C-alpha cells in the first residue's frame, strides 16, 4: 500500500496522482519532526488513521451512499499538506444529520465485531457529535473512548446553505461552495472535500491558511492540555521538514504541487476548475463571514 519516494532528490517532474489510480504513494521512512512545531502523532498512529478511514470509506460511505466531507483542521491539512497536519492529532469529518442514525446503525451492525472491531460512540454534549475508533486501541487519557479516533460532526441544509450543528457555531456556507464535492489527498487516501475550501475556512473563522501554522495546546491523544498556549510559527520555516502544497490556478484549472524544500516535487494533483485561493478578509479587512 505504501511506496517509497526518494524526497532527497531534486525533481523538476513529478508523479501525477489521481483518484482513479487508487492509493497515493507514501513513505513513513521519510518522516521528520521539527523542534519548532513537533509532530503530534507517530507513524503507527497515522497508519491506524489511514486504516480506519479506508474501512469506513469502503464499507460505509461508498457502500451505502452516505456523503461525507473533511472539515476544520483535517480539511486544512489536506488543502495545505495533502495529509493530516503534522502537528494535529485527530481527524474531523462531517455528515448530513439525516444520515446519522443510518451511519450509527451500519457501524454497530456490520463493523463492531471482528475483523473490524470498530466502535461508534455518541457524545451527548453541546457539540453533539460521534467518535469512531478501534476497540483494541489504547484509551485516550482517562476517557471511555480510544485513540486514534475520528470525530463525526453533523450538518443540516436548506435550499441555499449548509450549516454545522452543535457548538461552537459556524457560519452557513452556500450550497454552491460545497457541492459537488471533490476528492482531495489525505495521506495515502482520497477523501471528499467541499468544492471551495476557503468558504469552509471562513465559516470556521480560520485565518492565515497558508502562512501561519498553529498547534493548539490540547492533546486528543491524552485528552488534556499539554501547555498553556498555542504554538505559532510562520509556515515557511517548516518547508524543509514537512511537505507543503504550492498551487497554480489559471484559466479553468488548478494544479497543486506537493513539495519539500524549494526544489523537490513529490507529486501533483490537477483540478479541472478554479477555486478561490484567498480569504475575502485578505482583500477586504471589513469582510465578516456572518
């Protein structure tokens, strides 16, 4: 499933990846960690995330035609790194609230026993979301759930907009900025994402999408704060340690290059439409999403 990529070479050509070609070449042997912004998960934990996601995609989402999208920091990782953010430690997906009971029932009925051993746990709090994890993984701190886990949030919609349920509240997003969904890279996999990622980031009041890198003080692995404040660093200071995406959007096409350093190109993805590459607030400081 994982193929070696020699990222030490200087490359002017790159591997073009496409969903029809299956899993994406990936190499844990090339992983490094920066002291400025250390990795939050191990290669083993990352591989467990990929395995759990692949089971859900094949046996739930695709098999039963349940739509989902990446959201929040997971979408940010896909958009800027083609992977989980190196300093992030969980995966966030969003599903229509109309599919919630069906999603829960399918996992309980078909995936709870071996060989899958997958548990879905509904959290009855103001965020009102579900956690999905393998029963054999270690507990996340002193909680009843286990790590690594995937958080499933739920959205509702009307004829014009989509909005996230629960708290913290986010701004409604136009249907045209979400659908049709597109496939984006996340590690070795292709996952669905909103058509206009910037609209989602704005709805979440996220800033400095490609320039500022933030690591929040809370650890989902241990379910406790590791430090008193978030870490911040300009993303350019990490470009020789963590692969990053450079994009070119011209005419009716956007090409994304996954790079390491200034010269090494790992792969590229071509989207045959142009999406917005900036936040409206960057052009108009008075812009407010909602």
